[in-house]
């Protein structure tokens, strides 16, 4: 079944990560081969763009709706458990902080939504705790020697929750939705840089046009799907674990429209669990789906995702046994560090500040430069987050391997931020004409509700208030509203997080002019050109040099953003649960975990 010079991966074979629809008239516009034929923002206080972190409390953060905290916990337990405090051991309870903004695979772009979707949908591959791709809907896969052509062989027992079989056309339809302009998918840009013909298909109208998606070929029997890539990519089987590579049920979308994901009665998945309840702002309940191909190895009867945005409240619920998985509060790191409940994973993620250059005073590059230099990143990681986070020296994390043997990307790129210095920050503002008698206009720094974000915001307020600025205000917002405001360009300065597979390109491409996750509104032709050249460069060292040059423009010349820290992912997991781990992309391996 294989192609010449193919390398195959399956259940017991672990590939290296390398360097670094169906009246198919509408749906089947990929190539049909006869006879044959992979972000985030981060929200739950950890990241957002593929999500963010948390610490400290304000009185209004200790209530949800009109209910005080002790009553809130009781109400949550009633919602989740039918009023039973003696929990069924086969029910797993995970805190995700906030309502999932969107469970549509084409639109989901945050960690809260991703955690839920990992239970509802089956992508082509799944990632284990070490980021090694494992079989999902594809029982095996293979690639050519150049990593430019990948074939995924679909299992015959992949079923929708209504019992219908899933085929390669359902995966094609999902990708076509992402590449349809009317969807406004934040994932489209990533596919432009991966798949042959993706941009052309999008520009021709996607599903609403007549073009063919040339980068995808499907075997005549629909059991095999081939991806043709624009450039070599050893990480492609990692990308295929993400939501663009889950199937979408055409009949469901045709019947319910784009609101098909908003209710348990209309949601159609093919994963290990089906959605049975969604109480907005409180809980999403999933129950075991016997239609899943590996249902015999799912121990949980139910998984409940609760939405408690206060780490202190969640911590109390964890200690009382009412929650099984929560974010580890920075103030409690030392208490839990050496206990079996604590899991602190290194993150492929960056926490950074966006300066909105379309708004005063951040239309002045020197104001952006001064505020970045005034940030004491070492103090933030040492005294606030306290879980082994690394002060950022660029937008690409120091945890990513580079193209040169034995060196990380940052080893070669170096520090693009410079040391903390309030004195130098004042000098920069003075040279730009700002003094105590002519201060920088008042500014507001915004953050989404999470205690670590609050503590960091308070420290930034203190640091920046020592500069000649008329006033520095801070403002917290609920995650869904926060994302809307950020996307609309209505925030002056604000925090964001980004978690993606280990490729420097993925941290830089979100600042290209038309990228849907470019919340900074940054646009520079030279930067865009360097990334476009890097996309097509096959010499990995030369590719790295192009990316470094682009990062220098972003950070040293234009100071479009201020990276703060490289994440770690600190969680508390009930010690009676085995097999549940967090990986560096903030995925929780809960599907096949079990309680002892």
C-alpha cells in the first residue's frame, strides 16, 4: 500500500520530531486519486492564542454571577453531580476556568475549547505526554524521504456518535471549511504555509468557489488521505493532532448551520466522549461514547469541565476532592512541589504583552521600547509565577531546538530584549521628549481574569508608574469578552499567550500582516517577506537565519510586543489517577487515564 521510499509510523514506532461531506459535489474538491492515493491562543489562566496563568484575588473575582464563593462551589457540585457530594469514581472533574469560546473545529483557538474538543473529536493523530504522535483516526501513516508528502491510513472502525462511518471526505470537508473565507477561521493562515494550493483555494472562495484543493488527495475508497506540503516538515504528524485535522459531519452542518456546536443536541463528534450537557459558564459534561474505536480502553463514564475562574476557589475544591485537575496556584507551588499531585511541564509557549500601535501612546515606538525595558522579567518569574518559568529574551521560546546541532534557536538568535533598566527606560522617554512636565499620556493595561495575570498586571502597573506617564491603569475582563475586544483592536496594551509545536516559524507568523491572530495589528513588508522566504527555504540553517532576521525587526527595531516569560504548565492532579499527564502543548492525556 505504500509509496516508494516511504517511512511508516504506527502504534509502536516513534518518529523523531526532527530539527527543531457528501453529495461530494460540494465537499469532494480535493483530488481523487485512482487507484490510490497537521497554536494557541491560551485562556484558562495559562495561554490564549493557543492560552495564560494566574495569582491573587479581587473581591469581585470571588463571585460568579450573583453567588458568593462557598455557595458557588455547592451550586457547581449540584450541577455537576446531581447534588451528590459522594462522587462516582468514574467521573473525572477538570477545571478549565472559563466557558469555551468556540467548539467549532474551524474556529477553536484557545486551550479551554481544545481540552473539551480532545474528548469530543478524533483527529488523525493524538499526542502523548512527550509530544510523540500516536494513532488517532489514522492507524498508521508514512512520508517520503523529503517530508513533503504524507499519507494517513484511516481505520475502518472510525464512527460518528450516531454510528455512521467516518471517511477521508469528512476530514477534507473540515479543512475546506477552515479555508473558506466566510468562516474567518484563525487556522487558515497556518494551512497556507503547510499545504500546496491552500492559499489559492481560499482566494477562490473555498467551499463557495469552484477551485480544487490540490494539496489533498483521497483514495478511491476513501480510506487514505495524502497531504502534499509546500516545504519539508518533519513535524507534520504533530500538526495533525490539532483541530483542523478532525472531521466535520456535513449533514449536521447542513441541518443546523454554523450553530451546530452550541448544543449537546446538535453537536456531532467522533471522539471517545459525547456532549450531554452544557450549562453556560458553569459546566460542560461529556459521557463515554461506545462508538469510539478504542472505547474498551476508556475507563471514565463521564468527564466534567467546570468553569471556576478563581484559582483560590478551584484550589479549595481540589483539596476537598471536588475537583480532580486544577491549575497550580503560584502561591502554592512551594507547598505542592514535591508531592505526587504536582505536575509542572515545560511549555512550548510564550507569555507576552501586545502594544496596540494603532492607539496613543503606543503609536510612538520609543514609548513601546521604554515600557519593555522597564519590565523586570526576572522578578516576575522569581516572585510571582514561581514554577520554573524562564524570563523571555525573544518571542521564540528558549526551549526550542535550533537548526544547528547542539544549539537552541535562542543560542543563535541571542537576547533581543535587553536587560531590565528603569534608568535606561527614562532616558529613552527623555530622548523622545517625555518628561515629568510632559508625560506620556495615560494608558490602560488589560488582562483576562486569572490570578497570575492579575499579579503580573499589578507589577507592570508599579514598574511603569515609575516612569513619566500621566497614569497607568489596569483592567481585567472575562476571557470571551477579552478575546472579542482584542480581536476588534479596542485594547491599548494587553497580555496574550501562544503555544504551538516546536517550530520558530509558528511563533513569528502570527505577526504577519494578514494573520488572523495578529492582535497587535502589526504590518511590515520586510518582516512578511522574510517569513515568506523562510517558508520556502529548504536549507534549515539558512531558514533559521531568515527567521532570526525577521525577529530582530519585530523586537529590536519595532518593539511591536514585549515577551515576558516562557511558560511552564503547573497542574495539580488527583494522586489516585494514573495516566493523566500534561504535555508541553497543554494537552491533558485524560482519555485513557483511570482512577486507581
